[in-house]
C-alpha cells in the first residue's frame, strides 16, 4: 500500500523539475505521443522518457500503447492532494487570520 | 538571479520528503530550536540539520542565532508560488469547466 505521505513525496518530487512541469503543461492541452512531447525541449528522447517514468510513477501521467506509439495523458488527480497540503499554509502567506485559526483548529490534536 | 522556475524546483524538492513537511507543520505552531524540531523524529540531529538546510535553501525556513542556539521560523511565502502553480490544474481534478476555460485562456499564447 502506498501511503498518502509516500504519494505526496512522489508528487512533489515529480513537480521539482521544470521539464516535468512543462510536460504536464503540454498534456493539459491534450494527449500527446512521446515524440510530440520531446519536440519543444532541448533534451534527448531517452531523457524525456525518463521524466515521463517519474511522472507515471507519481500517477500524474498515464501512458497507453496505440500500435507502435504510446500516447500520454494528464492525470491530475494526484495534484489534488498536493494542492490540499499546500493550501493549509495559505494563512501564513496571506495573513488571513480566519485561515490561520482553521489551521490551528485542525492540527490541535 | 534565481528564476521563478528554479525557485519552484527548490520548493517542490523541499516538499518531497515527509520529515521536511512535518518540520514545516511543527514550525506552523511557532518558532523552534533545532533540538526541539529533532525531538519528535526518529532521526539524528545531523539528519534534521540537513533537512533544515534544504528547507532554508528553498526559502521555507529562516534560522536566527540566539547565543548558542539557533531558532527556526516558518517562511511560507515560497509556498504561495507553489500553490499558484498547482492551482492552475484545479480544473483537471475538479471537472470545473470555468476553471478549465481560464487555464486555456491563460496559456493560449
């Protein structure tokens, strides 16, 4: 079983690279083959494949084989948990006291 | 100059570890010394110091020397940019078409 904590490690780890974030940005506009994804980047196709594996392991990208090519699709569900984690700290950058109170209330235990 | 992209690499990289996220959680309740931060974790003090360095480099923790001890404080400003990045994908997990339209509009160029 992959715990929520391990999942967050993988999600944030996958996002800690500009090329991987850009791949997600491309996939947000629609599915793409590995070749199509590699085109805008100044990196080799094997390097893109490696990034895609990290994104797949984090559950952010799904790959499906179609004959000889594999098509990649964005799977943003994993981002939800990451967003929720970061969101808990909103009070600390927005200075909103109501959000801060909610944070303290939730973590009092 | 540290670009926004490099900053995001560092922020997400710093968040990709459960101990570091827990340290931020502790600091959200108030400043703490390195010793106080190390207490709840089953890791050595040098290991905590290493995690703190990663958090400092990402701008998420500030350390100030007070005599012989150094006090750590949360600096959540860097999380804002990370939250904004993740938030752009909300449409893809919430299924909200208005958010999707905003995403497409913003990235059309």
